[in-house]
C-alpha cells in the first residue's frame, strides 16, 4: 500500500458502517448529531452532542446510586515469570504488607513493568481485590475514575472528589499502576481518592522519599542474566559464546532490554550460527538489529515505521494491520516485542523510545498524516468503536493532530479533535479530553474555522463546569455566546446561555495569583462546590488542567504560533518535534522534574531521549526553529481563550475581552463581574508572555540529533567523549551512560559488595563527580564521599582517573589514588 494513499483500509475486526455501505477514499465523514450521549459529573447532567453539549443541574435525589461490585479483579494479561526476580518479588511483598504506598523505580529497560505485572497476578491481593492500570499519559483524576469504575457499577457517572472518597472508603484494594510518572502532589491526589487502598507505583525515578516504601529495581545478576540470554536464544548457549555472554551481562548492568536485543541479534544471524555481540559492540546492537530486520521481516519494518511515527503512543493491532497492510498484526507486533524494539500492554503496542531516532534515519518521512487522520476519523465513526477504546488511543490521536498542525494542515487536526471530542467526554477521562479540546481550538483558529472555534470554546466551558472550574467556565461561555451569535447559530447560543446559569460569575477573590500565571492548583479540579457539584470555589480563577497530565509530552503538543503555522519542510513531512516556539503553559511549573516526560523506557546504550533531542537542521524531517525541552515543564499549551489568549490569531486576548464585554452588554446584571474576569485573564496572559520571553530560545538549526548511541557510548562529537564501555585495571568491564546536560552515570561494586550509582559531569574530556566511602569493618555505615576526577585522552581510548579524599576526615580512604581505564578493543 502506498504511503501517500489518502485512505487506510478498514481496521481489521471492526464492523462496517451502518447499512453496510463500503467506505471509500473520497467519502468524507462529517461528525453530526449521531455522536451523542449522556453523562453525569457530580450534580451536572450533560447531554454530549457533536455540535455543542447541553448542561442541566441534577437535584441530589436524582444522582446515580453506584452499585458496589462484590469483588474487584482487574488484572494484566498473563505473561511468563520474569527471570531472576524472586528476591525482588519477596521484597515488594514485604513492603506492601508494611506500607500503604510502594514506589518501584529504576532505570529504563531494567524490567519494572514485567515485575509489576507478575506481582499483580501472583502476590496476595487486598481483601477486596486487585486493580492493575496503565498510567501513561493519564491524569491522577483519570486514574482515580478508572479505579472507581473497577469497583462500582455506575455507567456514565463521575463522582465529585468528596463523593469519590466516601464511596471508596472501606474498600481495601491493592492498586498497581505502571508508568506512574506523576509529580508528588498528583500521587497524593491519587492515593487520597482511595484512602484504604494500597498502591504500587512503577516509575523511572523515586518521587516521594519518606512518604512511601521505595524499592529500587536493579539489573539482573550474572547467573540470572545468563539464564535470560539462553532462554531468549531458544538454543543452548555454545561454550564458545559463554565468555561473551558473561561480558554482556556485566557491561549491560544486567538490564533485560539490552540482553533481549543481543539475543535477538544472534537469532537473526544469517549464517545460522549463535554468535552473541561482544561487549565492545554493545552500542551497535540496535542498528545491526534493524539492518537484519530489513532483510528478514518487511512486515515488522512497516509496523515499526508506524509505531515510530506515533512516537510514544500505544495502538491496538488492528490499526497496525490496516495502516501497514499486515494480515496478522498481533504476531508482527509480538515479534517486535521479542526483539526489544516495542512494548505491549492492554491498550496495544508502542515502540521503545530509543528506537525512534535510529528508525527516523532510515525513512524519508513518517506515515502520511492525511492517511493517519483519515483512518482514525473513520474508525471513530464506526458503530462498534466505544468511548473507552477511543480514550485508550487518545495519545495517538494527540500525536496525529499535532503532526497535522506542524505540516500546515490544521484542518486535519480540527477534523480529528472534533471527531473524538464527544466520545472522550463520554469516556469520563476529562484530562485527555481537555488536551484534545485545546489542540482542536488552536487548530481551528489556525484554519480560520469559525464554527469549530465556537464548538471547542463551548466544549471547554462545559468541561470546566464538569470538573468544577465555574469561574473560568463563565468566561468561556461568554465567549462562546458571542461566537455562536456571530455565526447565527441559535441552538449554540441557547445551549451556552442555558449553561451559564450553572456558572454564576461571582467576583474572584484573587483575580491574579501572586506568581502571575493562572494555573490549576492541586485541588482545583475537585475542590468543594457550594452548589453541590464537583470542583473549586467559584471565586477561584483557575486554568483547566489540559496538557498537564503525567507523561504529557510538550514537545509534541502543537502550541499556537502567532507568526503563523509551523513551516513544513519542502522535502516532505517532518519527523521531528515542532520547531516553532511553544506558547507558555501556565499550568506547568517551571522546574526540573521528570514527571511530564514520556513514559517509555529507554534502553541503556541505545540512544538519546528523542523528546529532549531535536533533530539536526539538515534532516528533511526536521522543522527548523527553537527546540522544546520537556524537562523544564514549559510546554506547548493551546488553551484557546485563556492559555493562548495573548497569541491567538484573529483575536487572542482581544477576543476574550471582546467576548466578555459583549456578553456583559447583553446581560447588564453581570457586566462588572465579566469585565473583572476578563481583566484578570488579560493580566494573567501578560504575565505568561513575560515569563515566556525569559525562556532561552535556541537559534534555529543550532541543535543536532545525536546518534543512536549518544546515551550509551557511541562517539557523538569529540573523541574524548566519556560515555561507552570501559575496562578498569583489574580487568572488569563497566558501562557509562550519558544522561543529558553534560551528566554521566555508571554503576560499580565497592569493597563491601555494595553496588552504587556514580554520577559525573563535564565536557571536552574533563569530568568530575563523587563516590561514597563505606566502613569496611561493618559495611553498613557510610563514612562520607571522595572526589572522582576523570580525564579522557584526546583519542578517547584511555582515561586517567584520580580518587581523592577530602581534607580533615578521620577515616582513611583505601581506594584513593590514581588508575587508568581503557576502551576494550
């Protein structure tokens, strides 16, 4: 199937459209009144409609009465027992018995997901059952809603925070959440939503020291690593390869992902012999693996191309089959998992993050965005597609909409966002619904689509009512009324006016927060509502929590560019993240925290984080312009009337003020209040702009994408680069990985047998850091730290290492002195 086809065949296993009408490439799908449903959020009864939802207030006696399930058992799919994790499983079991929250953390590719899934199926569940959830790209409130739905039969109902706590009190569950890359305050929100449940959260880094039990997952020991290699080879390990296998286990630090790839490379050896890569070749495993995949498995290559196009999004196999012309997509995706190139979950499959830059170099461009958008819009329109399935694919839909904007096709982004919006509302996943509404509103403004702009403004207001942000809802509803009136849409005007009675515009207590940005606080989404519904005090002006969720990738969110649509490269579709400077997101804190970076594990030694590394200016898939750094919590936010108010085309802040002022003229009784709100919004936007202007903006084309080994040892730039495989004077091998920003990390075993992680920083061949010193008489007391200095020779083959103790200490450092490291040949 040609990559540029505008039609991607019908997803396998899905029913045709109603009436059996065949779907043709030239058949445009217009979302109309059939995309509708009814949901209840707190005391708000919302009739979801594709042309603008209608809100009504429910009296307390009319609220749903959720029916408790006898027992909850939401388990992950069965898998084989992870190799060499018996002690880790026992430690996790002990921590669960003694604590209410356990964080399972460790470096990417170490096997956290495998252990967590095994624990959910094998450890003793809570008295009321067990729940396993995938937290990637999910808000804390969305995860809490999933837990509620697992425990209660209450279709279409999202309780308020207070009601949720009341309903979940006394339910003693064990909740496992994979990819729980949440900030500490959001983790507390999640834990508070089920006060008597125990939580096990898997993440890359520990984020709640002192508030939870912490279990750091490290690599496999030598024996377990050898067993894993032999099992993945599916043949007995030849004696001639045993030494190479032992070195691989040492240099990979026992991380299963790297061992999986090494075994996969050996299985694909064209000679038919079992030959493992050598330790010094560890950086070349991924490129070699893809080379052999090109020769032996064209279907897998096409599937991987699609997964890389969709970045960190998970997609069900039927989409892979339809978009890649693969007859058995589940088997193809399973092969990619076996090679360590993709991961699978209950939602579907996604590529491993460090595969992205290497695959991008092998293709002229991603799968065509018009084809992707057409496919997903058609899929959404099928009668057999459920809101839950659409919510599970929300990340893929976000990526496709962002691609469309960057390509200069905001009309496609509008089409995708408008198609899925009603169903995301029905799914009750308000976090991701808000993000797609933001994308849709930005794209509608870029496309000059007045009808879509009115629709997205209206729906954002409805969402604000549903999550309790009543003051902001009043502002958005005022703007929606004006936009509907300008279009002559009387039904839209009536719906917005009807909703306004549930968002009384009372004067805000503090029009502008002290810090400037209008941002949603930890409790803003589900505070107490005097009216009995969910949300905050109506006197608090807050920003909707769109685009702030865990795992939310700012580098792929299409921030609105006041200078016009992002430039698409003349050579075709761009691989890289948007180059235009993103709008400042007031709901994101400017702090170095990994809570919002992508949740996919990176295999050590196999490449840099593609989300934090913009592509080179010479790459035809790269859009020139300043890069976006996801670690800064400054993301591309497209919040329409408020978030992008200062930059929106054809209106921006002026549009908000005009909308509020015009509305105030229509309703004289609320004139002062609406004008006050508009003023607060204008002031807030001015602060956003001031903060955004303080951000360093890289010069276009000044960033280059590192090679696939940049985080694991291949030479990138100067030959005195520290990352890679080294041999110490005693003969043992170890591996130094580049963690970004001039920082490097490696593990070594000390005299007491303790394995510790060491970090150094530097550049141009000179690196400095520190190492712990243990009392060798007992090996359980840390005496202090010594200074570690590493100077790499200009040819990169040797490093002079000095370990020095600080002056004035009362202990003696037996490991201090000078030594030499060498690169293994």
